[in-house]
C-alpha cells in the first residue's frame, strides 16, 4: 500500500474531525443537533441531483445545503421545535434514494455518500477542506460569544441591539456548508456521528465551555484516528466504522 | 434617563393602567402592585420588547440597557461555568459574595437554584449598562443573598446606573429603593 495513496484521505478527514465536533458543540448548545442529519441528507440529495444534471456533485451538495440552511429561517415560525430539520431530512433522504434507485450514475455516488468512502477523497476535496476549515473555525470563534449570549440571555441579547442575523442565519449557513463538505467526504452518518457524539460525551463532564470544546475535539480526533486505522486494516467502508467507534466510545464513557 | 407619561403598555392588547414614571441616573425605583397589574409588562416596554399602546415613553439616546427576566437561563446539560456566564454579559466576578465567589468556576447545573439565580442576576446587574431593569430579583434568594443584593444595588447606583426593580418583597423594596411606584389595576371600562 502506498502511503501517498492514503495521505490525501487522511488529511481530508483530519480537517473534518477537527471541525465537526466543535461545530457540534454549538449545534448542541442550540438544541439543533438534528440539523446535522438534515443538512447531511440534503447535501447528499443535492450532490446526486447535480450529478444527474451533469454538474459537479460537490457543487450541488454544497448549494443544496446552503439553500436549506439559509431558507430554514423563512419557515422558522411555521416549523418550530425541530420540525424544519425533520422535514429537510425526509426530503433529502427521499430525493437521494429515489435518484439512486432510478439513475445508475446516481446509484454509485449514492452508495459512496451513504457508506462514507473517505479513501476515495481527491486532491480537490483536500483543498476544499483545507481552505474551508480555518474559515469556518474563525467564523465560529467570532460568533461564539453571541451564540452563547443569545441562547442563555435572549432578552439581554435583543435589547443590547445586537444584530440577530449573523448569529442566526450566519450560523445556519456555516453549519450547512460544513455538513455538506463533510457528507461529500465522510458520508452522511460519518459526518453526523462526528457532530453528535463528541459534544454529547464532552458536555457530560466538562466544567466550562472551553473545556467542553477541547474535550469534544479530543474525542473526535481519537475516534477518527482509530476509525481510519480500523477501516484500513479490515478493509471496510470508513463511515460505518467511524460511527461504530464513536458509539463504542460513547457507551464506555456513558 | 427614562421618562414615561400616561404610558399604557401590553403585548397583544393594553394590559397596564396609564402610568407616569421617571428615573434619573443613579436612582433606584421600585415598581410594586398586585399580581396581574402589568409590572413585568411595563418593564418589558421600557426595554422595547412590549408594545406601547398610548402615552409617551422617552429614553435617553445611546442608553445601554440590561434586563433580567424571571426566566431561568437554560443551562442544564451544558458545560457552562459561572465565569462563562459572567463573560457573556461582560460582568466582573469582583464583589461576588464569598459563598458564590468560591463556586464561580463550577458548572452552573451543579449549583443550587439560589446560587444559580444569583449568578444569573449578577451577570445582568454588573453588565456594562446605564439602565438596569430587574424583574423579581429576590426570587430563590435567602436572607444573606437579599442583603448582599441590596448593598450592591446601592453600589451600582452610586456608579451612576439607573435601576428599576419589580418586586413583591416589600422589605427588600423598602431597603433597596429610593422611590416606589405602586401600579394600579387597569380599569377595563
């Protein structure tokens, strides 16, 4: 096996293993962890639609997730309590499965997206991740205090005249784009597992917000490294192995 | 810094009787009255959240407001410490009572209800603000907490901050406030 062959997938996944647990902390803060699953499914559907339409799948996935993230706010009043995410998830899943069932091209990509074939990552995906991860992390750092304040003291946040849109639509968009990028690489469930489980475990024990972020990051990285090695060793698709490792870690800690 | 003339406030419809109210910098004014008279609604109107149906409300331009409501900050299950909470609003832990200062690094969901309430209140009271609006701040506080709060309201007022306090606690209002405005039930006819 050539080391170079696996270096690109390893680095691509590593960038996402840093980003997703941190993003997941803010999604969990806002009680929007279901959003990760919704955006991942919408991104998968968008990628397949783009493929069928003769466009690059990554462009379709990212565009669909971005539209879902930004458009969700338009229906926020009518689809409260997480209903918007459930609707997005079901729409994304049904479109993706129907396309995969009826188009041979889409079937192959559909399997890759749902299996999470990290080892097929290309140099373009690595570049996209390498450019996006620092930008998204930087934006999260800027938004962090307002996200915490808007959740904990919503009235205080409003009366201080702080603009809500960067915190609300800005974060939704950021989450959607990050999840789309992750879905293209780690698969739907691999991306969701990295967003959901590390913060879930970290929030149980950390004594402060910074500690929670660091713990989630550490758990995500350990699980990613273990899953990468295990999937390679046993020649298995990466997404399910990552999910199994994270679930096992979760059960041990919980 | 705040002046209201014949102000009638409410959410979807008017709920308060017309009231005249004023507050100067460095003053602490208590708002009392029976349940349902609209004390919290009036406070919300001062903060620009509830609607003004008639009368006039004037706030000094550029005023920085801080509002404490009766809602409990949703922190259960979150790794948020007292320091995190204070950092969010820009409040300093300096001056916290000893029984809370030693727990300021603890997770908020590990504190008692009273300790958590006082920290949440402190984060608003000591946020950089010119006008502080407090709704039932003595809820969940024991006698030591009420004494400490009373002393710190005076200290905050000495710094030039105007404070409006809604409270049912007559002893606290008498000890903390420079002036008390008693709200009356709105005449529905």
